[in-house]
C-alpha cells in the first residue's frame, strides 16, 4: 500500500459541514456516531485524520455513503442536484464532539 501524505490544508478542506438532522441526532445518541458532509473525493483515512485534527478527538472508525442528487423539475425542464458524500464517524469511548458549545 502506498504511503499517502496529507497536508494540513487538504485535511482542513475535507469536512464540509456537520449533518444536524433528526436521524443524525438519533444515531449520535444510540451509536455514538457523528455525521458529516465531506468532499466526494475524500477517503476514509483523510476523514479520520481531518476529524482528529479539527476536533481534537480520537476516531475509532469511519463509514462513508455516496448520496446521489435528487432529480428536480423546474417548469418543463428537468434538473439534477449534485451528488455528495456523507461520513459517519465513530468516536472512541469517552470522546465527544459538542457543536452547541460555540453558541
């Protein structure tokens, strides 16, 4: 396996936004996983390194999902939203990310 060298600038661009939804809150409570919207070209190793760098926590595992964009209609023409990637990050026991702390 080739060694991947990740620069700090690249890792800071991997995480696009946290997913704060009803389903994500349920998964966070039941399975201690956090959902993030990430770049479509990012890998699991990059996502793990980015979360550890930004939030100063230890990551146990990363699961990714490619979400296809919805087909939408605007009048007579059809359009399509962009495809995107979602990552579920499992934290080690005792670790926590609190998004409401900044408010």
